[in-house]
């Protein structure tokens, strides 16, 4: 191994002499080679805390690494060097995960004088400048090499270690010399030891009136969020607040503003569109007039100590001589009773410190005590492990059961004994159960990188601590479950209302996806199955980031859909994650030129590919959509890389899938029946109108009622023989399908009887008999029937019979309007009818207008359009074509009243050219 040192300092060996290093990248030989470098700065070899994480070779890992370092140093109280550490870490992790394309191992080590941060990648072949001036490291504009330049410019000491398999760049930042009494973020100290802050902390003061609207907005609020007061005063605070989406996990902002006192975290959407995490303290007050209002104090979330109420530590029965009590015992009871996450996180941190471990974890048992779910960890890749599940009974024997304490001196001797620690580098571990009234509620463990670190004595200490905290954990867990269940019920009620409010298939699919993202999952896909012989079809894809939807849809279309298994419950589907991993690997190899082709042509696609791989790289589950004992589809829910679903969310998703399946099947049945109904209705209308030489014909038909294409009104125009054409317009009593049935009878009977050569009165008399033969299903019918014969001189001869129907109107070229027939008895009432026909001759330019009573009986209050109103509109149509006449009549009818028409309407206009 070769070690490169930068002149001006050498790295201290940060590990205790009695501990084995986790990776062989520092050797005594390399330290001895650098003894000629003089470094008179004080330093400490005692490590007081450490934090480690591994990041995938994806672009978003850089931001995650920055957040990891910021949170770690903030927790250690090193606020003075956070910005420098974040900048250096960002550059080094970028070099590892983006440019080198490998995993990045990040290690933070705290000692008394500062912090040492190491970033290791798995691409040691890259050129590393070990000697020379900064000028040889390349231009600052160059994409590579800036991390080393920044290390040389910012860090107190830095260096590069590399082996045949790894390269590690490390840097050390020393804490600035602080005069006695200066104050930094860190553990709570007595008030007399806390000096003044050396920088301004902005506290936004916002007052909310009784309606929830902002009534006061101070200067610090303007600086923090970017809004001047005149832009936000009078607006509801809920318009700016970003609240967590998971149902039941927290109080809503509306509820929080109604409480007499409340503290907690949420976000404020700033003027730049970004959400600023804040910690808020709300106090309900009354103004001078007695009206209630709420005063909200808000600071940036990382400055929460300014507002956060100090935790109460119970008085312990410790030694009276001032000796410090066990740190875990001091911790008991300090978190709020209902703050489960805070309680668990502090538990694992105190357990790790108590046993001087490198990591710790706490798992909670499911209701049936068959599985344990990871809820908190420290020193482990928590994002990857959170909500992961492991069995309570991993195998035979007491050491494979979480119900009994266990000490493993070396995990290499018993592979897989603690599944949670596989691949983490931990060698020794002690685990103890958390029990309440004899029931297993969880498991607490502490692990170390070296073997043989723990014995039964440490197990007894940890078990004592677990017994002290078990009841508080169980109480907080039950409180969280109760809140989650209440939120789940509210969520399901709202979802049921939304799903029941539509019978459109596409809208139902969209609602299913929008209700699950981001409330239950980061992304989802809905597969549908048309029938039992069909394969599942990808019908809808949604991601909380719209830019990733197309990539996920493309990825899912390239893999086989999940099997349509009707078994209820969620099952894990690994195919999307594996496909995403393979696609990302191929893209990374192409960018490194390992496929032999020109890399510049392939590198443009690596961004979307890696982003898609990260989006679907976590846990993916499939829930069947079962309705009426048939699988009609699958609901697929997914998490991003290294994330898992919690059991409560899966149970909520299962309830949602049952409701969604029924709604989707109802939409399918409605669509099928609607299609059948529309097809049958279309068969009752003429397929097309014939072309008549010298005569223009236009028809407008509107059926009343949603989804109806045919009602009680009908029309027809058809050839008879020898250049003659029959036309009809009629109105059956009523609307809807019953009237449509008589409509079909009348239209088809007219064609048949007219083509038999019968006269108009004979046709209508036989139709009257056919209607009466229907018995109870018969309905009376008004009908205008006529025969048209175009004449050689350009006119048209009409023979018309008007059986109870609104009279046809004739528009002459001079603008006069007159009835073209006389009224006669309607059909379907009397058996013996004596009808006669009338002859009308239309001159060139004349128009014959025939309408149903839905036009003339159009009402607005007590007013009705009537025959006279229709005639007045027709007088304005002189010189218009038949189509223009029909359109003007329909516009006049629609404008006459504001309400939607309640009756069917038909307009038939014929003009002699």
C-alpha cells in the first residue's frame, strides 16, 4: 500500500490501539515514512464518536451524503465547520459516485479537537496527484480534481490512501479556538455555561387570526421565506405550510393552530418555490378585543434549539457524591411520550454510547410477533434498512431467536446470524428483547467492527436498559398505531367517496394512482386484465416526480407483468428493481467505455437511466385487484432505492385495493353497458340522409338525458320509388328507452309501408294499428309524414299528413312564413282514423321547417317560445341554406332559456335550391 501525504501535516491514526481497523488502508509503515513532516498542532487520537454510510453510484447520493454529514456534525455540535465539511464531502462523493461510478464509503470520526472525514471509492486506477503544486492539479473549471484542490485550500490536513481495491481521500477540520464562554450547538448544558451566539438567528413572528389567515408578518419572516408582508397578510397559513402526507402520523396544520400550545416541525413554501424546513412554536392568545388568535414563532429546523422546550429528565436515585449516572438511565423519559421516532432514535444512540459500539439498531415486532421491523439505527445505512423486516425466529436454538438475549463474538463464524448486519462489516453484536408483560414488542442490539467486544456482562447492562425503556416504547408505539388507524379510516372514507363519484374507467385509474402517490408509495403502476384469457396490460403509471414517469413506464414495459394471483395481501415483486439495476449498470459501463463503442454517443442517456433506477430500486409490492371473484388487475406500489414499506402502510394499501377494484369493475360494467346502449340507440336513427337533386336537407337532433342518443323524438328521410322520397318527423310520448322502443317501431314501419306503394293516410292508419297492438307498451305518437317529388321546373311537390304534430312552416323568398298543413288526430289513441293528405308546392328558394314540440315548448319561467316565436325566428332566415336555417333555429332555442333542455328536440329543414 502507498500513502500520499500533502506537505504541511500528516493524518493522525484515529482508531484506538485496542481496536482492529475495519479496512486495511492505514499501516504503521506509511506513518513512519512521514515522520520527517513536522506538525506541532495539538491533536487527539481518542475517538469520541463515529458515523458511517455507504452511497450508491447515483446522482442523488451526493445530496444524501451532504445531508448525512450536515446532520452528523450538527448532532456533534460542530456547527463552525459544517459548511467546509459539506463542501469537501460534496466534491469527493461526486468524484466517487458520478465520475468513478462506484459506491462511496463515507466515514466521520469525531475527536476532541475536530473531525476527520474519509471518502473511499472502488476505482483506485484513477490518477491521483501526490506531489507538486496546486497548478498541476488542473484548472478549477475542470470537472475532475477540484476535490483535492479544495482539500488543500480548506482542510487543516488531508491525504490520499489507496490499495489495489480502494482509494481513500481523507481530510481533517480542526475546531476554531473559541474564547471561554462561546456557545455552540450540542448537548444541553447548564444555563450559566452557555454564552451568547456569535451569529444572528432569525425568528419569524407570524400571527394568525381566528379564521386561520395571517394578520402579522415580521421582517425576519420576510428574510426567511421571501414574501413581503403585503403579499401574505390576509392569506391562510395553510396556503404556505407543507405538512407531512402520511395519514395518521402527525397533527394537521389546521388542528395545530387550534391547540392552546403546540411545538413541532413542518415546512414553509418560500417565494422561490422551495420548502424551508422550520421548527415552530404556536401559542393561542386573545387580543385586546377578546378575539382569539395564534402567535407562531418559526426558525430554521436546524436551529430548533432556540424554540424547543427543554426535555424533562426525571430525578434519579444516583450516588450522592456527584458521580455521573449511567447515560442510558439519564435518558429514560426524556422524549415526549408520543414521539416514537425520537424515542427510538435516542434509544439506539444511547445504547451505542453505553457499550462503546460502532452501531446500534432497534426493531419493533409486528402484531402477530412473527416479524421484526427496523425502526431506528445508528452507524448503519438507515435509509436502506428502515422498515425492512426480519423473522423473529431465524432458526433453531436460542441464539437465532429475538425472544432471548444473545451475544455473538464473531459473526464471521456464524454467517447470517443477524440478517440486519449482513454486509455492514460488523463482527460482534449483542441483542436483547424488549418485552412488556411477557409479550415480545421489539429487539435492541449493539454491534462493533471488531470481534470479541461483548460478553454476558454487556448483555446484562443492555437488558437492564431495555427493560427500563420497553414500556415507554410500547406506549408510544400504540399511540402511533392509533393515530395511524384514525388517519387510515379518514383516508379510506375519502378514497371511497372519490371512487364512488365516477364511473369513467380512465378517471378511476387516475384516482387510484393519485391516492397512493405520495401518501402510500413513491410511485405506482396499475395493470388491468380485460378477461381471463388476456394478459395483464400496463394501463397507468404515476410518480411523485413527473419527470420520471416516462422512464418508469418504459422500464415496466420491457419486463413481464406480475402474475395475476388472486391471493389477498401484498407480495414482493423483485423484477422492476433487478431490471433497473441492470439498466443502470449497462449505462455506467457505456460511460466508462467498457462496451467498445464511442462513449460520447451513449453518455447522454445515463442521467434518465440512473434516475429511473434510483426511483424503482427500492421495495416493490403487488396487490391484486379482485372484484366479483375475478382478478381484474394489479396495483403495484414502489419505493426508491433502498427503502421499504412499513406493515401498516401495506395493510392500508390492501384496503384501498379492494375498494379500487370494485370501483374499477363498476366502471368497466358501466362502460360496457353504455357502449351496448349507444349501439342500440344508434340503430334507431337513420344511418345517413340521401342526396336529393335540387333539394338541400339538414337535420339537428338532441336527445334529453345523460347518455341518451335517442329518445322519443325521431326523424327519417328515405327514397321510395320513381324519384319520390318519404320524410317523417315524430314525437313519442315520454323520453328514454321506453319511448325509444316505439320510435324504432314507427321509423321502420314507415319505411316498409311507404315502399309498398301506400298513400300517406294509409301508411299512418296501419302504423296506428301497429302501435295499438303493443298493448300496455303502446304510447301515443304525433307524426308529420310526407312524400316529396322534385319537379322538372326546379320546384318540389309535397304531399303531407300532420297527425297531431306541430305544423310544418313554409318560408317564402319574400320572408313570409305560413303553415304548410292542417292539424289532424294523433296516432296511438283511437282505432278508427280518417286522415287525409295535403299538397304543397315549394318554389325555388322556399324552405320547409319541421320541428318537434321540444322546440316550440321551450320555456323560461312562464314564457314559452311557441309557434309564433318559432315563426318570428324563421322570418330572419331568408336566403340562408338549409343548414344555416336549422342552426339558427337551434341557437334561438338554446338562448331562449338558461336551463338545459328537458325534452327531446328534432329539427328538419328542407330548402329547394
